[in-house]
C-alpha cells in the first residue's frame, strides 16, 4: 500500500493543485483588485478607469482600486503589470501610447507589448481634431493641404510631445497628404492647443473635448477630425478621409489588459462585467461629453486590433525616423 501511495502521490498533488486553481478562478474576485493606470491622476485615462471600474466593483462585489503610476510615457506602470502575478488581481488600463506606440519609438522597453499581456477588452476610441488658428487663411482641410503644398516646411503644428499618439497621427497625415509641416513638441495637449488659440503656432491635432469648445467659441477653426467617423461634438466637421485624404484614420484608445498567463475564466469574468458597464447609457453619455466612444470588444478582437496598431505605427515611426531613449 505504501508503495502504491508513493507512486500516485505526484498525480494526486497535480490534481489537488488543479482543483485549488479551479476553485480560486470560480471564486474570483475574493479580494480587492488593483488597476494600474500608467499616468497621473486627473487625466483622461484616470477618469475612464474610475468611471468603468466603479461599475465593475459594484457588479463583482470587490473594490477595484485605481493605482496611478505615471512616468516615462506610461512605461513604469505598464511594466509593473507585465511583471505582476497572472492571477487577475493586477490589471492595466492600457492606452495607445504605452501599448501600441512605445514599442516603436523607444529603442528598449522593459516589457514586450506583443507578448507580455492578455487582452480583455478595448474600452474606448477617440479621435483628434485638426484645429487651425483663426488667422490662418484656410477654412477647410483641402485649403490647408493646398497652402502646405504651396509653402512646404513653413506651417507649424503643435503636438502633445515627441512620440505621442497625436504626434504620430500628424506624421501619418503628412505622409498620406504628401505635405511637410513643422511639428513642435509641447508638454501636453493643453499647452499645445492654447498656443494655437494664441496664434503662436498654426495648428494642432487636439483632443476632441478641448478643441471642440475652442472651435465653438470661435478661438480656432476645426477643419477635420481624425477618426473613422465624425465626432458628435462637431457633427458638421468632416473626417480627414472625407475631406480629401482617403484611407486616413488615427484614433487613440483605452483598454484593459492583464499579465500574460492570466486564467481564461478570470479573463471572461472581467470581460463580461466590463462590457455590461460600457453598455450603460449614463456612462456612454458621460464619455461622449469628452468625444469618447465606448467599444467593448472581445479579448480576441482587442488582441487583433492591438497587433495591427503596433504594425501600423511601427511603419510610421520608421518612416519619420523617430527614436526616444
């Protein structure tokens, strides 16, 4: 009997371990969950995280604690999740910059954006607004492109920083429109837009909420939006594709990711809860006020989209010769 028990002990250990893991997944979550936002509190990513995970917490009966870990263009917080235990108790509020763009603009990253994460769902999508200073003698995107072709490398365009999502949207625009502008990096989208209002620079690719308010106040002229669809904040303003650059589309996004290896039942529990929260009309309306559209994709759809985004921006970064250390 003793020899039989000795022989089957390894198999029993594996079975008990599997049963324990299965029970833990079924009980998930049974303690607070940490959601790392790799940007400072009060920004767009932080606001989205708090709105969404408030609802998730109410549904799943455990606190989902927002942990802001800003710095290094989102790298610090993103890396913390990549190296966390894959047990569903550390999640990432992902964004286009750290997850789709940083792999191209930084020569070295402490995480692998393609392989170190399990995708759960894309939360949002939001475009930029092509806003020009009111003194510029153009009223449409076609007129802006014509002016840029007549005066190459003379028009200035403020960006939210070298290698940012908005900066790469500009680089893509220049290539597809076959024009040459002078990108001027700023420390954030707010200062970049304010210098267009003040006439210091000629234009910017601004966030929809702020740029639409300035356009409605007559402080700038909105000539296009960069998304696949028109923005409800500026329904009369065409997309860049509609206005003369066919095939152009550049949108930023938020999404939820977990460390690679997180069990599938946990991924599905989180996905079901988050998608239900995103379907709430009150949440949709709140985000729409900032020009943000909810998405709610499946984990597989989000993964395909993320991989396509990485490839898309890799080519733009290579063509533009952008590199950050």
